[in-house]
C-alpha cells in the first residue's frame, strides 16, 4: 500500500479511537482493544469501519486512492463492488453481490438459461 504513511498520519491526528501507547501497547486502538490495524507490520489491506466511515472522508484524495486499491467504487454513499463478468471478463460495478454478468452479457445469459431450463422441462415432460 503506497499510502500507508498518509493513512497512519491521518489515524494519529484525527482518529478518536487511537490512543498512542496504553497498557504497554504501542499504537493502541480502543475499538480493537489492542494495536491499530494500520500499524501492523504486514502489507495487507486492513479494514476498520470506524476509520473508513468517520476519519477517511476528511481527506478526499486519500479516500479515493484507498477505495481504488480495494477495488471499490463509491457512489451515493454506498459501496459498489467491482466484479469481473463471467462471460466476457470485463470489470464492471455490480449492483448486488449476486450479479455475475455485465449489462451487455446479461441479456444473452438470461436467454441461454431460459433455453436450458425449457429444454430440461420438455425432456422431463416427454412432450417433444
């Protein structure tokens, strides 16, 4: 994460849950009841909903970069996951967690599924 130092600075200066050193623990977070996830040694992408909803919006540029690294598109105050279409492989913003196909492939996939379902029904029914 290239913005890790900027995020650490934002946490230290603006996060109400960050207490510095407490109970002998460096970078203590009262929500985690332990060290803050952003000061961990690994380069994983940690999640802290308090930080994402309450602190991060203070810096718009950093918020856009933070969400881009997590592959999340923000619109109307709700996060839309970015997903790859199972037909064409194109990345698109899904409206729900169940959406598999982009707008172009959705109609074709629906027709194919109807065709398969009707074929199974007709074989089972024995009429055709």
